[in-house]
């Protein structure tokens, strides 16, 4: 998966492709993709701060924990979420940490979901 991610993003740095030391290093952006679960499939990310502290290698098992620290109404943006996150390896070692902000858009009116308008009814 590391080499496939490298091909997708054009990040073909040697430490992602070679045995460094013994295993390729996972891309930081690949690790951060676990944050996409915040807010579900309709969430719109608008801010992220991240500090990557240690590498994750091929075959490591990583765990991302997300703690929502604030939620508020955002008008046309729906609900605004702020969260802290940590990424740890299988030994509990801290790989990365940071904050993320996203919005969850309001549900469209029922007629828009069904593909109709009020003029059709």
C-alpha cells in the first residue's frame, strides 16, 4: 500500500520505496487519511495542524484517536467540529498529533434528496 500511495501522490522518495531500516516508511499523508472518518462522508475539512514525531513502517499497526473538542452551529455550513487527534503505533508510541476542523453540511431538503422540486409536485 505504501508504494501504491507513492504512485498515486508522486511521492516516490527512496525511504518510502526501499528497505529503510528493514521496512519502507509510510507516507505522513497516508497516516493522516485516517482522519477522513471525522464527520462521516459528507464532512468538509477546513483546517489541520499536525506534528509528525516518529515514522510508521510497513506492517506497523497504527491507531488514530479523535476527540471532538467543540461543536457548534455553522449556519449554511451546518455543524462545525473541532477535534484533537493522536496517532500511535502498536506499542503505544506516539507517531503524530494535531488538531482538525471540519464542517458537516446541513441535510438538503427532502425534495432535493429525491431529485424533485416543488414545481414537480
